[in-house]
């Protein structure tokens, strides 16, 4: 698991667990999703880096959870596929 810090903001009611105006939340992500590459990019990391310095809405958090789930499932499916190399 990889530890990632997320910024949340209660000013806009973005994260129910926040007690101050801005709070960093550290959470764990599966290594397979965090390190997954698509065309030279690591989508799980890039998505968060593109939003660095701003709070995440509930929709943002839900969308990111879907991205992580899809990356994990894609990795699983890729491991199931066996293509003949002949």
C-alpha cells in the first residue's frame, strides 16, 4: 500500500471528517493502482498531481475512487489474458 495525503476543505463541506478549514488526510492506495502505467502516464498519480493545492469535492473523491477501481480491474484482466507469441 502507498500512503497519499489528500487535502480536504470543510469551508465547502467537502469532507465530513475535517475539523478545520483545511486538513490533510493520509490514506492508503493499492500499489497496483498507484504504479499502473498507461502510455507513459501513471493515472492515479497524475490525477492527484493535477489537483495539487486545492480541496477535493465529494464528486472528485468518488471519481478518483472509480479510477482506482478501474486500474485495479484492468491490471487483473491484463494478467488473465494470455496471447500466443508465435
